[in-house]
């Protein structure tokens, strides 16, 4: 008997140990698990954030005109008073039945795509219950792709309207949880692409102790608060830090002015009246966890920046011939910077590139060859007598003596079809990790926008490749091309017409066969000459013989609703038929 008592006591101790913390499991007849275990095994073990691991999900519902305010649960008490149960039904998208079902989560984020179909231009719900052992003031971390609302015990406590990618901590907000059960209802709207959410409960103290979070949150903000009165405003720390009561001191060091001390998230006004016009470099420092220092740099031009840009343009025009690649490059950078003069992240390196090119020319050096980092190449097109540009990035490991591979990335279709200088050029200033990790030059092909990389689009890509080869030691046997959606289409289109220029292709979900694109009845009505023209202009599959010696790796989602998988199947079948290399 004593032995059994001892075992029961040991079991009680173990159970008690598993229930530490302010939250615990709650299960009921609906099969709903409130949290993962008695003492939630925090995903962030160091900070012990509480991630709810089991949800009831329901959808899809209509997302008409991106309206997040339509209450699709009205027949069951509404979003403010609903208590979902397993199997509960609602009228969903297109009149179909939407049923609540339980899904468990392994990581920090919840992917709604496999659980609610169809999953484009729609809304889904997620529901869970959380039991608080005592009254708590907490910070809730919420992420959504795209729009999202959060209801706690029927009260709307947070809302994001718009489109964005999912992060665990897209948003943070404060909440007070009284002791007892808390009903958590999430409403997530999706436009296109990915669809999901993240939800966790933490505290300011825990966030402050998390080095990764702390480091990401320390952002330097530089603002010309009152140019007329020569006042520059500085702040370190993003808006989420306003939720925290305990913050580190911050110091700002400004060229020619010295050091200014402040608290994080507090704005500091700096008097510039004694400063000559020009570029100011600002260095901000904050002490994080265990004394680790976080350093951020900012940039600001004090004076009339348009006059400064004009002076740089005048210097360039006096050093380089009209329509020369160097002058086209500088004029493109200046035009791009004029469109975003307040974007210090881009303006500082952009101006540095221009100053470097001007200094090289004045010293008799080549301003275009063997430069490291982000660049904006340029050429003058004889087709329509206009300047054209191609952004690219050169990794730090590049040396003129050693040939380096080149990767050409092609972008997808854009509804607004923006000009390259309206934003696409910025890609080179935010390069993919593969550039440095693999030691490869990365070119961001523009192809004149939404051209499918035919005609002038094809010419634009090849001119960019030629320009990089002219000024860098590119390994001719290792030039690769890849792209997704319209970029995948372009990879096929250019690849079959310039197969001798590439070592391999990687088209993702691209169009390759017009017979998969046009309706059968349209094809049946085509005259022979129309079919011939389509096969030669909109169907690279009919030129796949050119890829006999060129390896390709193809990706395509089976349920792609925009570019059907038949395009890639057709292309792969043609390559296999001729004995080519394809995966």
C-alpha cells in the first residue's frame, strides 16, 4: 500500500511540474485543446512564449472587394458571441458548406491553404480557447497573410487591413486577460498566394530578454522634422517597443556634431544650424541582452538634395560621352533616387556608387569593371532610342582573376507594370543569400516589364548579360537562368532561342504551350497560318529540340489556379521525347 501511495505522490509531483505557468490545457466535449500541454513547451524556449498548438478552423468564405467586416458567423451568434464546435456548419464560399475541423500546429505559423479550399480571394476563421490561471497583462504577437482580425471573448482587439506576407510578429498589441477561459477567434483574409497566421502570447519582459527580437526591433529612424528651422529628428527602436516599459539607453553619433544620448523610442531633435550642407552619417548604438551592443547606421542629406543631384548629373555629363553605359548608369541611379529621396537605405549606397564612378573617371580608372556589391548597369537601346537598365549584385568573394558564375533571375507578371526605376532596381540592394553563399553574380532581368520576355524583352535580358560579361570575369560555362510565373515563361522563351548561352534553366510554373492557355474551341477555330504563328511565338515547347544539351529543372504546383500544370508537363514531355536532361 505504501508503495502505491509513493507512486501516486510521485505522479502528482510530475503532473504539478507540468502545469506551471499562467496558462494550462483546457479540453471539453468539443475536443478543443486550449494549449499544447499543462506547462506549454514554448517554441521560444528561452523566452517561453505561449503558442496555441490546436485550433478549430473553418472556411472558405467570400472575400468580396477585400471586405473584412462581413460577419459570416451571424447565424451562429456572430463573431462577437460564437462558440464553435467540431462539425458545426456554415454557408461558405459559393453556397458550399464550411465546417469547423480541428488542426494541430507543429511550428510557429499556421498554413491555412491545405485546410480551406478553394483558397484564393477568400476568408477563413480559426478558434481556440485559452485558460488563464490568474489576471494577466500580456503582449499578443499576431501575424497574418493577408488581412486579419483578432477577437478575444467577443471583443475585437486588433485589426490589419491590406496585403502582406506572414511573419510570427507582424503586429504586437497589449491585452488584459482576466482569470478564466478566453475565447480566441481569428479572421484571416487572403488575396492570392500564401494564406496563414501566427498567434502567441508573451510579455514585454520576455521580449526584451530575447536577443533576436531585440536586435530586429532596434531600427534607426532619421527624419527631417523641421528643415526650415534646421532640425533633424532621430529615433532608435520600432513601434512595437512602445509596448515595453524597460528599454536600454541609446546614443547617436553624428558627423561634425558629436554624441547625443537618449532613451530608445524617444525622439531626439538635433540642431543643424552650425552644419554645412552635405551628407550626414548617423551611427546609433544600444546595449541589448547581456551587454551586447546593437549598432545601426543612417544617412541624411542636409540641404537641397535636388540641387545636389543636379550637381552630380552635371559632373557626370562632363566626364562621360552621351549615351555611354557609364552615363546611362549614373542617370538611372539619379532618377531612381529622385523618386525616393527619403529612402535612406537606398539613397546612401546609391550616392556612394555614383561618387565612386565619378572619382574613378576623374582618376582615369574604369568606372564600371570589377566593382563589388549592388550595381545598376545601363545601355542605350537602338530599338526605340531610350536608356535601359539592369540591376545586378556582385558578391564580396569576386576577384578579377577567377571566373565567377552568373545567375539571371526573371520576375513575374505585375498588374501595375511599373517602370524599372520605380522599385525593381532595388532588388540588387537586397540580394538573395545565394549570391554570397555560393559565390555567384546575380542579375535581376527586367525584360521591359510585362513582355513575357519576347522581342524587346528578350533583347533586354541578353543586353544585360552582355554588359556584365564585358565588365566582369564571368564563367562562360556557368551562366544560369531561372524565374517564376511570367519569369518561368521567360526562362523557356529565352532558353529555347539562346540555348548556347546557358548552362542550365530553372523555370517555375511558367507557360510553355498555348494549347494549355487557350480554350479548345478557340484553337479549333484557328486557321493553319494562325496555328503556325502561335506555335512559333507563344509555344516554346515546339522549339524544345534546342534544349537537347541544356539541363532543366522544372517546378510546378499540381493545383496552380493561374498557370495550369499542363504547361510544365507538356514542356517536360517534349524534352524527354528528344532525350534531353530534365527533372
